């Protein structure tokens, strides 16, 4: 019976590319695909208990007590499955027995979360949990219409935020303006020259007057009769009382500043760009947040940028319009003169922000590029989000901003009044279920090494015997920092098998695990984080899989997760393309790995392509790679570097199901014959009397066949006798709306008809089985694609020939 890897992911939020591992390095190399895990460290799991006490850790390797530990109930000793060290239980575990097990030893609790009592006690004795903190950075070098749309969206989003939320405001254009929200007599701001090349953090803090503790603000004078009483002055010293204030205290001042905000007043010479100083604004904001939230307290900077940075540090282009913004070709050739310097500048900022526990979210809202490719290290390494939109008036921007800032509603109780099926965790009511100041540590069995991690993390540089010499992404460590992590954030962790032939199955030296233990290896993921309620939590996920000798291919294929493998290969290809640029040919690399994979695991007679076949566990993998080769992650032609950076950041963050939709979109077909059904991602699925719903993660497309579009234009849906047609039109619209309203970033919604200009959003992702020069039996009312791309059938035929050639 085939294993349902989705059920395993539901239980522990982990998916492995291979769920059965060969016991030697040589056999592992023959598998051609990496041994990796996709892990969501903060996903809400319905069966996961939250224990109100500190965990028990191994005194040698630090592994947390788990169901796979051997326990001597008589001697009150447990044996670590990772290093085989014997550790004593603490005194409060004296009553444990085979009939009285603690929760962490229950076989079904492989993932468990602890409330860290020491940190929470320290928090309770202080001023309580720190409220969330947002600093808004607004680019004013935009048109008045765009700025007004941004102000309207921000005012609406601010109304949904809790009054305890700390907020700050920085605006920039030619210069950087830091607004003092705690000063109520008038609008007051500190101005920094945007063209200044270097900013020292302490120098900025000194100029703002927040380098040392500032005296408490004086109480506000009473309001005159008939006037609105001003909000009470904040008594918090330093930056918190002046520039970053509780929303309940400064909402009136913040709203007034936003309403009066005007586009940058400095004139722009003819044939020149605006002197936009995005890099300077981020440096000043970083210094402000460092003063307001010291000691690792989390803060988020939300950047709204409407054009390219052309002045000051981090500039991506000169001000003269005769110089075009860099393209992929310019970067590969080395002719993008500002790229390396700007990238290095933002990478340095990324290190500083990550160490402080601060996060940057970027809303890139412009028809042209804004420099997101250069800012990618700062946004990704700090756990920030990226949103790409064309205008502040678009729903993509409005809905994404609302999802980022608005707290999520707690799930309603059951209508019958019964208790909920799973405990309701208040920590997941934060926007996007975010947690802060998180870290991830990975522990592995002997003969398994950690190669690295791909995702929104920053390395903590922890060395040790578990670290592999092979580096993938953020490698050379088993410990990573995450300033902010959302509920669906998923990391790709890579492993090496370091054992020589047969050594991985020799068992532990203590003999505690016996012959059965020698067939298993263990992985443990330890995540520490702070919830939105201020609680310090630690989650431990422990999984086990088995070793095999690798000579029987059926053992390996039975544990192959082709969906996880496709997602891991997409992340790995994107990382290699970014790191190696001109030297790396992603298409050829994917083709070669696929050919080796099929040659190794296929069933065929040599030199006979007709005899080739793959096991069901692998049969879809070539199709995934075919679509990956055609996706925006590999084919960067017609995409700007900013768009590519946005796509890759989303790919490195989302869970397996969403990443798979990016690689191979889902297509649903709606018709009169029955309920909606999945359709082949092929041009043959287009029919005149059907409606198609395409979900590419970044776009949601409702495509009406030619006949359906004609009936709709004739308004048949408004006639009572055609109620079924009205229901047919509404069904895909409703399904698309549910996707658009809940996904972050919000996808672009496209409503199009067959033969219309917007139909390209669908046709570009379909398999071109019928083209202008290759008619594969297109039915009446069908469609063809004007392309020279190879169809899936041709691709598979060539794959078979190369795989059986040996």
C-alpha cells in the first residue's frame, strides 16, 4: 500500500524527498536527487499538545526527550536516540511508569510544544509582553494619485490594528523624514540628507536624541471647550515615547500626518529620475528601531516603494534617464555597474537587522523596477514578506496590506456548543500567524550530516560534528535565526549521508536500541519562538525513517515523495542560478538529473524506449520537471530581476502544496455535465462550452470558452429559465474569490474569454500539445498555442530514449 505523505505532513509538518535512505555514501550518490526535508516550524497542528513546563534535554547533544528514547523506568533513566547518552529524569518525573507516561513519551506525540516557564516568568515580572511594533516607510517620489491611494489604504489598515500596537512613520524622497508622533503641538520631523553615502547608527540616534534615555514627556494640557481632547502623551522614555508610540496614543497625529502628506517637493530635472534615497531611509529606520526595540525585541519595517533608488547608498541606477535599469542580461555580463555595490550594502544591513531581530516587508508598487533584487537579502534573511503590484489602486496591494497588518479572527466555536476538536491557540491570531525572534536547530543521527538550509533564515554559525563539508544555501551550521516566521513558512533542509558501506546499520555502541535500532535513523527539529501573546515557546519535532542497503530499488522508490522532490529541486535550481549566474545552466542541470534518475529507477530493456516505465511513486516526477523547466524560476526571459527575486522569495517560503502550484498550476473545469473536476494542464482542456479556473499561486484565472462567453454577453444568465447557466458562471468566480481573499501575497485575478487578449495568462502555462505547426487533433471550438516549445509528449519520448541508452 502506497504511503500518503500528505498525512505525514499533517501530523508533523515535515515532508522528506526520500523516506527510506541508503546506508552508505556510495548508494546515496546513485540516487541523484538530494536528501532533504521540507519543514514548517510554526504550523498549527491539530493534534499537537502544548505543555506548560520546560523540556528535558540530553546533557550531551541537547536533543529533547521524545517518544523514540529508550526509558529505564526502574532507574528513572532515558537514553538519547541521537548520541546514546544516558540521562536521569528530574525529580518531578519520579512517578513515571509504563502505565503513567508523560506526554513527550506518547508514541503519537512526535511533535510537541513547550511553554518555557523561565522566560515567561521573567516577562511576567517585567512590564508584560511587548506589543507588536511597525514602522511604516513611505516613498513620496510618486504621483499624487498614487500617494492618495496609498494613504487611503493605510488609514483603512490602521483602523484594524490593536490600540496597543507600536507604530512609527518615516517618509523619504530626496531626503529622509523621521516623524515625531509623540509631539502633539504641530507636525515635527527630523530630516536626513538622502545623498549621504554612509550612516552610522549611533550618529543617527544621537541626532534623533534617542542615543541615551530621554526624560518622560510632560502631561498634555487640557483641551479647550469645544475642541477634541488630544491623546494622552506617552511617558515612555527615548525613541518609544517620541517616534514610536502606541497606536491608541498617536492615532490622531498619525492620521493627520498621512492626510497632509504630499509628493516630494524637490524638482526633477529634465531627462532625470527622482532622487529617491531608499537605502538611506532603511538605514535611518534601522537605527530608530535599534533604539526603540533593543535587546532583541522584534520590530517590523514596512517599506512602500514606488520606483528605483537613484541616490545615496544602495542606489541601483544613476539619475540620468538615458541609463536603463539593469536586466538579467546586464547582471550576467557584469555591465550592471551598481548591482554588486548595492547588493553588498543591503546584505550588510541584513546582517545587522537579523542580529537585532528586526524584519523588513517590501511592497514594490511600480510599473518599473524598484531594486527588489538588490534588497532581497535584507527582506528574506529577516523573514520579511514581498508583495509586487503595479499600482496602489490594485486589489493585489490592498488585500495583501490588509492581511499583513490585520489580526486574524479566532476560529468560531462549534454551532452546537460543544468543545472544539482541537485546542484554540491564541498565538495564531497574529497577522499571518506570525511568531518572532525564532531560531531553528537540527539534530541528526550518527552518519547523517546537515548540509544547509534554503529559506528565510540567517545562519548562527554553530559548528559541530553534525555539520557537513558540503554547503547548500545557508550552510556550515545546524542552527539558524528567524527574526519573523509565519504559520505557513516552510524551510528546505539538506542532509548528507556520511557513512561508508554498511556502517550506518551497525547499531548504537550501548546496545540499548538492539537490532531494531540499527535499522533506523532520527531527525529532530527544535524551534524556539515568541508568540503574539508574548509567550516563549519551544517546539520539538522528532521523526524516524529506516536505512536500507540501497541495492533493492523497490525499497527506495517506495519512500520517494515526488512532490517534495520537485519543490526541493526548484529551490535548489533557483539558489544555484542566483549564486552562480552565468556559469550555471539550470535547464541542462535539471535535464541531466532527470535522465540519471530515470536511468537508475526506471524499468526497461536496454536500447528499447518502448519498454521504459516508471513506478507509480516516480511516474509524475518527469511531468513536474517539465513544467519546472518552463516556469518563471528557470526561464527568466521576459521577467525583470525584481520579478524573479519576488518569485524566488515566495518559492523559498511557501509550503509544499503552494510551491507545487507555482511549478505545475492546478486547473479545474466547470461544465453542465457535473460538478467541477480537475483538468489536464493541456491546451486540449479548452472547450467552447466549459469554464476553466487556473491557479498559478501568483495569478488566479477564470477562462470562459467561446460559447459560454457568447451566452454571457447575450445575458442568458439574467433569464429565469437559464438558472443553471447563472450557477455555472458563479461557481468559478466564488472559488477564485476564496483563493484571492485568503492567500498572501494576494494573487492577481484575471477574468478572460477564449481568443481574448487576457487569455495569454492561461495559454502560457498549458502544455502546447497543439500549436500552429503541430495539430494534435484539436476538437471543434478548441484552441492552439503559437509557440515553438516542446510538448510534454515529445519531452517524455526523448527522455525515454536517453534513459535506456545507458
